């Protein structure tokens, strides 16, 4: 079995993905390369080429571990809603098949949090983004994010149940990211021992 491991961290906005990834990077040390992904760019031939580029960078680095903060999973959950990118199912399956053909182990790490866990973080961010906006503008953006949070997790579960070929280990154990990271590493070490 390969020693190279790709961890794909997914979750709605403001649920602690980056914090968890920071703790995982601390635990894994110099042998990990993390990548944060935003929305797919419009200037590539294939929608997920930027993920492929980062997989190549990981291979060239020689590091054992790679962490994707958001990936094709989040595209499945968000792109239709945010940018009218439809027809992603086939692209996502193509990307999954490519991952399956590589000499790597892939593990999905979803961060599940209820809306109230991140609601006030969203409110603070909206007030920063729209400092002079009337209250109704903040409210409408807040409601939109609340709906997106719900849709995100519905689609995420659909992805794990019906699309992915790789194992899933939930990372939402506590409110302590260091403990969560330790638990995740324990699962990984047990799975790949």
C-alpha cells in the first residue's frame, strides 16, 4: 500500500476547516503540503485542472501527506448555487477516477457543524463586508448564507452516499481543533497501519 495520503477537508463556510487544517499541519510537520482552494477558475480547459496542478506540486515535493482545503467535493456542494456551474457530476466522477488510478490513499474529512455554530461568525463578517448597509441588507445576506449552509450539508451527504469511491471520517468531534486533529490522525493511523 502507498504511503502517500491525500486528506480532503470539506465543510460549509465558517465551520473551522482552516483551524483544523492548521492543527493537522502542526501534527504532521514538514511531511505535509496543504492547499486552499477557492472556486474553480474560468480560464482552464477543464474545470478541475487547478486541483490537478496541486496534485502535481505535491508529487514533486516528495512529501507523504497532502491536505486539500476544499476540493471537487465543495464544487459539488456550491457551484450550482453560487455560479450556475451545472453538469459537474461527470467532471467530479472523472476526477474521482483519476484519484483512484494514482498511487495514493484518499480520505475525506468532513467538518459537520450546525448553523448556530457559525451563525455569529457570519454576522460579524457581513457587518465587516457591508459596514454602511441598512439592517435589511445584512438580514437578507444572513438568510442567504443560512440557506446555503443547509443546502451544502444536504449535497455533501449526497456526495458521500452516492458519488465518492473513498472513505469518509467525520472531523466534528469537539470544539477543540487540537483534539479533533488528534482524533483524525488516530483514525488515519488505524486505517493505514
